[in-house]
C-alpha cells in the first residue's frame, strides 16, 4: 500500500502520526510471518524518505530531532538471527543516512543511537573470530565441505564491510569517525595486529591467516583516509605496543617461531619476515597485504614511501614535481641513486598518525623512536622479494604475486636493484632451467612447450596488470601447508602428480625468465622466444608410416613398415593380435596398435592409440617376451576448465594410470619394440629441448626477444613436409 500511494496521500499518512503509531505498536514478533511483514513495512516507508517526508516522521524540539521511531525500531532487529531481516534493516538504515538531513544526522550519531555503529563492529569481530575457527578447522581437516563453509563466511564478512562502506559513503562526518574509531579500537589494535604473531590464548586460532585476509579486506573496501593511514602507520610499531594495550593479550603469549616473532621487529618487518621464512599461506597473505597497501588510494604517498612500497611511477612523478617547483632535493634525488622522498617530508606525515595513535587510541611504546628511512625500507622490501624468488618450497601462484609486486617497485636506481640481486635471481633462474631440462625427458615432455607458451601469455598479462593476480580471500582457501618443491619427486608413480609438478615448474620458470627481462629493462614479447618446429629426420617412422597430419586416430589406415607383431588382452580371456608401432612427430608421440589388413599386409587399421611420452617401457622380470607400458592421460585434465571439477573428484579418490602389457613371439621382438620406443622418446625429447634452448640461455633469449623471433605453440608443429 505504501509503495503505491500518491504523494498527497503519503504526506497525509505521514503527517498524522498514523505511520508512527503502526511503527511503535507492540506486535507479537514471536510470530515470524508478522515480523516479516513488519520489516517489509519499515523498508517500504524508508524507500519514500527525502528531506521533505523525513520531517513528517520525526519529533523536533527546537532544532534537534528527539524521536525517530522508524530508525529506532528498525535497528532493534539489526542483529536478528534471520539474514533476510538483517538485510532489510540495513536497507532502512541506509535510506535514512542518505536523506542528507543535518538534524537527523546529528540524532543518529548521538548517544545512545551511535552505539549502533560500534555494535556493528563488535558483531563483525565475532564473525571474524568465527571465520578464523573455520579456517583453523579446515587446516586440520581439509575437504570440500569446509571450503564451501568458508566461502559462505567470506561472503558474509565482505557483505558487512561493504555495508560499512555504504554507511561511510553517505557522507556523515561524525558517523565516519565513529566507524573508524570502532574498527581500530574493537578490531585492528586489540585483535588483528596482535594476531599476526600470537597463537596462545587468542580467539583467533589461525590468527595470521585470517588477520592478513581481514586487513586486506578492510583496506580494499572501506574507503576512509584516516583509517587507512592509521593502519599503515601502526605497521611501524613493534608487537609489544599492541599487546600492552590490547587487554587480555599478553607478551608471554607470543609463539616464538623463526624470526617472524622477533619482539624487536616492527609489524612491517614481521610481514617481510613471513615472506622470506613463512610457509606458502603466510607468504601469500603478507604479499597480499603489501599489494593492497600499494593499491590503497586513500594512503598518503609519503606513507607508502616510508613503508618502502611506493610504486616506481608514483615515486618518479613526485620527485619530478619537486624538481619542477624548485625544491632543492627533488632534482637531485630524481637522478640520484637514492631516489625517494626526503626523510623530513615522509617522517613528518607518519609522525602525525603516530601521535594520533598515542593520543586518541592510547597505544604507545616508550622505546618507539625509529628512524624511518624510505630508501632503507625500500631496499629491504626488494631484498625480501629477491629472497622469495630463491625459495623452492613456495607455490608458483604465490611467486607470481611476489613477481607482480616487484614489477611495481622496479627502480630506476642501480643501487636499489644491484648486481647482488641480479646474481641471486640468475642462480635461481639457472636452477629452475636445469629442473626444466629434466622435465623435457619426463612423463609430460610432449606438453612442456604448449604449457609454457600458455603460461607465458598468462604470466605476462598478470605481471603487466594494474591489479595483483590473486584476490585476498585465496589465502583462506589454499591447502595447508601448500609447499611444492622443484625437487619434490615423491609422487613419481602417478602421471597426474607429475603433470601438476611439471605445470608448477613451468609457471615458476616463466616468471623468473620474465622478471629477468624486466630487471634488464626489456619489453616482454607476446610469445616466448623459442625456436620454430624443425624438419623431420629423413626416413623417420612418421614418414614411413604415412602418418596423417593430425596424428594417428582409431579407424584410420597406417603403413606398418617397422611395426612389431604382438598380442594384448584388454579383457580377461580375450586376446587380440596387433602390430605395434612407436611414432614421434616433432614434440608429439604415440604408441599405436594396428590391426593388419588381410588384403594389404603392409598396412593396417589403427585400433588403439596412447601417448608415447611417459610410457615408461619395462620388460617383465620373469617373462622376457612381455613389455609393460604405462598409459597416461592424453591431456592435462586440471588445465581444462570443463574437466577440472571431475579431475578434483577423481584425484580425491586416487588417480591410477592405465597399463598395457604386450606379449611378443620372442625376446628379440620384445627387445626391438623396446628399442623403438626409446628411440622415438629420444627424438621427441631432443626436439623439445632444441626448441627450448633460447629460453634456457638468458643471453640468447634476449637476442631473440629483440629480433621478435617467437613461435606460438599450435598445430603448426604437427604438419608434415609437403613430400608426404
């Protein structure tokens, strides 16, 4: 009825206390259906609010609002157990805040009504601790159910933060200050910052993980300048400053582990310590916080510079501006090795927020007299990131996050990214290149180039993006611990595990290669600088078998040339007679079982095809005429989005490779088949290695990049010479 009223009728209803009478009537809200109607009624009324109609629903004494039943009755249900009720109440409140009436704004930000905002933050704190418990449970009991539960909790957390952001966007100064103070006093100072290193007697059981995520979300979603800068300024404090003032948190509760819990460290240094010594989750979480700070537009540039993460473009722009307006340090520093803002300009801005933290929020640390040097701090960040790329137990996705951050900070100054950094990066690059050479001989050698070309494009896009590759909530969804080592060979029995390892290695190699080019000031080509497909060797089996352009397929005809007769049983008690061939074509290869044509003995029809790479041929220990072959998948299912869900389900049950056991008439035939397989595998591996050689040698890769010699991986390397 309210939504369909004309303006005249609506004004009449509002002006005669009829609406306020209904709003304040003592209904029996134990009746859930009645409550639903009532809340919908309040929401409908709030949708009609403007500067004219709101005056009809409030009581005024002098110039001040003394009663506003619609708002007061609505927020009574702000924390109702039913989500639909809470959502409707928020809609009512937002409609009130956006009216823009000064007297109403003073009313909602006065005692006792302003308690609503601090209660919201307290409610959010409870949700945060609940989320932390869910994350802790997931770390101990990983599974699909725990992940879906966390996703629901994440949605609720972020919905709440967006609600806070909507409240702030209404532009009510007093409300913005109340929310800022509440977030800092209820959440940031007593819980999130201490939780970066506290593990005992803390209701954030997986404090580091959840706190890092929440810090990112708060900075990303709530656009309040004072809030962002105060959080950033607090990162210069040591943990002791917050444990003394956090109430219920005590220094003796600190879990001393590695250098991440050194009590002399500032929280900023704790983040960096996690990057160099933490596990995969801690690294990703810390990098996410640094990346979020770097992208937070509300942060003063001097704050970013003090933290050592002022982006290169902003740093250069500010120094150029200083030089143009005649500030003596600007021009000198623009072209000097220590191109950063001056200590005075940076320190004074940060000092303002340190004073505010002490005077307004009661957080102090008597020994806190740290000289903030942007140049030293920036160098420390770069040192940390370079150290990260030398770690072999961190996942590729996390390393990509670090690569994006380094890309933003790449300095003009040689003194910041120096020969020592280049040497460390080069050693890491060479180690990764050596591991890649081993993969060229491995189970998925036929996929190395196609995966590398695909990841090259993805990595280039990620590094050159304006945003980091991962969203902060990924830190809550990673398995724990997520440690993939380039030397990890524990799962050799499964080709699927080997495929994941190869994919991981390629992603790391591509990142390290691209970072090398970035640090040398080179532009990245769209495709990796690799050699094009080579010519087929004369009289190779691909030619003599008259192989089709697209490779062997079941039902197609093929020349049996050097094929070896064999027997195989796919079902118990049913034996088949076939001719066996191993064929390689460039970077691809197949195992072929063909049925001989009665009318033309030199030709046959393909009945079964399997990948050559990874077949791991082995003569049976007891039967010298039997040849065992591993039959892996013809594709990498985890790279196919359409198959990825099925792959995860199959992986949970345990993936097993297929097997062929071929029986030959004599030992010589069996040995001949084995030698044929080994020979074709070597042809395939040699071609993959030949094409990758430019990437494995940085100097050659740079030359090829400059001359734009790069060939995308597509069907071109399957095409046979015209003579065929």
